[in-house]
C-alpha cells in the first residue's frame, strides 16, 4: 500500500511537472519574464535563483507550478511599477497567438509524454490480442486468456476468473497443451459431459480446477461458460516503435475525446456524470492494480493519465488552460480584453467548482473501492 501511494505521488508529480514545464519553455522561448518554477507546492523549503527565475523546492511533492509575469494582469491601482523593459515581456501584453501557444504548451507536453511512453512500451513489449493463425518473430509469451465467465456456469462455480490463462486441459489420460483458441474449444466439445481439469495461470499462481462440461448449453455460453482471446507480447525495434506508438496514441486520443464528449453530453442532458468516473483515490487504487500486472502495463497506464490530463486541460472551463483560451478568444472577438476582475472571479469560481468535483469524486471512490 505504501509503495502504491509513493508510485502514485511520483506519477502525479512527473505529469504535473511536465505540464508546467511546457508552459515554462514556451514562455522562455517568447522572452516572457518567468519569475518562478516550483517543484512541488508550497510551503517553500528552499530556492535557487538562476538569472531572473527562482527555482523553488516545496514541501508538497504532488506536482509543480510556473509563475509568468503578468499571466494574472496587475491592475492600475497596484503599487508595482512596471518598467518599459518589463512591459515588453509581460504575458498579457503579448500578441494573442503567443499567449495561446504558452497556454497550450502544457497540454502539448502532456500529449508528447503520452506518445513517448506508448512508444517505449512498444519497444519493451506490449500485450496484444492476436488470431490463432498469427505468428511473428517478435511475438512472445503467447497464451489463451479468459475474458468472460458466464454467471452460474460450470466455470464460475469452480472459481475460474477473468484474466486466468489456460496452461493445459486434461481428461483422464488425454491432455492438451496449446496456445490456440480453436484447439481448446474443440477439446472441450469432444469431452462434453465429462469433468475437464483446467491448469491455469493466475498471476504467479498455478491452479488446477475441475470443470464439468455441459452436454446441453446455450450457443452463446459454450459447454463451460467461458470466452477466450489469444494474447501475446509484441515488441519492436525503436524505429518501428515510433510509428506503432503513434498508432496507439491516436487510438487512445480519439477514444478519450469520444468518452469526454459522451460525458459532457450526459451532463448536459441528464445532469449526471458517469458512475465509473474516478478521482485521485480511484486513480491511486487503479495504479496499485496496474502495478501488479507489470512495469509495461504501469507505463501504459501513466501514458493514459497523461493523455487524459492534457485533454481535460483543454476543456473551456474557467481555471483550466481551456478556460483561459476561451477568454482569449472572447478578447479577439470583442477587440478588447475581458475586465481583469471579471476574468479573475470566473477563474476563482471555476477553481472552487473543480475542488468540489474532486471532493465528490473522492467520496465516490472511497465508497466504491473500500
């Protein structure tokens, strides 16, 4: 549990820092004045000033922040006097396209991290569903895995679970060791009405479970009540992993956008969020579950979190980068900036609503997982 919490905090810190680093690099590129880049959140432990920027190290190791001079515009009543040199480097005095790129840079960085991680996993080897007739030199650890167990079926009654991998089947003196779905299905059908011994791998365990194959059964359930897929580990040389990572990234991105679109549509039409939405506690719980599957699965999960973090920040909601882009768009349409107090109040309200949403999701996670 402690290790899972540590990994979750480390993952969150890296993803938030990479997001803020995107803002930081873009602001520096456009010669804006960056006052501080913070590792973690205050209270401040110590800082190192290099040039005009303070690199602070803070107590709460759950991310970071960047302070760009003038990102939250000062009002005329402020005591601070802005020199002409500073005026040319103030965030809100920059051209709209420059401000937009700085705001988007955090999202771009999260998406880039996701793509890199997907590419790395393709180099290390990813679990892939393959057909019985598929074979390749880079396909390893092929097995037949159970993906569904019908409720009330013979398989469920003896404790077979989703995720179990079939190692061997045997009846009396006859046995079958194969990595082909068709072979397993044929063996089961040949032994209808008999008790079949399943040797399965469940994580690090090897179990022997006896399943009575039914003579009469629904076509959709089969004699034992299990659904199967053939899986293997595919790994690629780095130059192919780059393109394979891009394919996986695009598939994950389009799926995430569709999911968020459905969520927003449901929120507008029914006023409710999906029951499977998770907050920090739920993500931490899933981090522990994915970690147990192996390092590659953990990297894939982190890539998905990074991708989701990028997409969420583009939502045009106050306090998010997308909300700031929305005000920038309004400024371009009306020809003048939105009053600073109005924008500031909107972002404050948006931040409070986000905190309340996180709290609600946290209670939901606690009830769901504990």
